[in-house]
């Protein structure tokens, strides 16, 4: 519900948006990414759990029944799937930034209008 409020346009645009520990709890994560894109003019920093056991280039998401994994987790995606979803939601570039063991979940940086590639 809180990400739906972003579509109202009342929040304006932000140069940097941080969303931590959010997406894997949501029933419609792509809609949330679109809402985040609608208020981001520069960068989105997205911290999210993801399926690390999947090959790096495989785009795969899995939805979990309530309580199957834990009471609050609704879905999990591979790193490649999350990056592709961010691009589909309106970001020009998206890449995972490795911060383990400092941050155990994945951290993704997405950019609306890249002036330079994220990985270079």
C-alpha cells in the first residue's frame, strides 16, 4: 500500500531513493519497482534478499505460499531477474553491487538516465 502512494505524484522527484528490505515482502514487486521509478530522477539503491543459488545469468522468480519460507516473505528472484525487472520498471541501467559480508542481502543500484555505465 505504501508504494502505491508513490504513484499519486505528490512526493515529487528525488535524486536518490533508498528502498531496503521491501520487495520480497510484496505481492506485486514489479508494481512497486514502477512506483519507485516514478519518484526517482537519478539513482535507486535497492537492498533486497534474492535467490543466490541460481546461475548468475538466469532470470527466475519464485513466489512462496504464506509461511512456506517465513511468515513475511512472498517472493524471491535471481540477481539477473531483479536487474531485468528494474530495467522493465523504467530504469536505464541496473546492476548488483557486492557488499557481503557487510550487508548479507543483495544491493542493486539502478540509474534513470545514465551519464556513465554503472559497472565502469
